[in-house]
C-alpha cells in the first residue's frame, strides 16, 4: 500500500546522516542487528529507502521510495 502524505508535502531527505536510535524509533532494523554499514541515509537511499522529515528537519518516518506518492 502506498504511503500518502497530506499537503504540503513534508520533505524527503536523501543524503543526511543520523543515528540508529532514530532508525529504530521509526521502526527499522537491518536483519535484527545494528549494522553500522547502513548508518547513513545515503546508503539506505541506494537500497530504495528515504526519510520523510517535517519542516524542522525531524525524521518522521523512513519509507520505501517506490511507495511514496505526493
């Protein structure tokens, strides 16, 4: 099912770095471990994931890019 965000669209962050605490707060783990090779959003982005942020830059969720619609 697609993830649809209300207007105005918040933001899609594709090249920032953030902590695993933030990832886990959004409900993501990688094979159940803290794989430090996937700590940057840039690497997640290469795997087809993006972070959705609010206007203050706070990460709201991490979603599959293919499921995000505007």
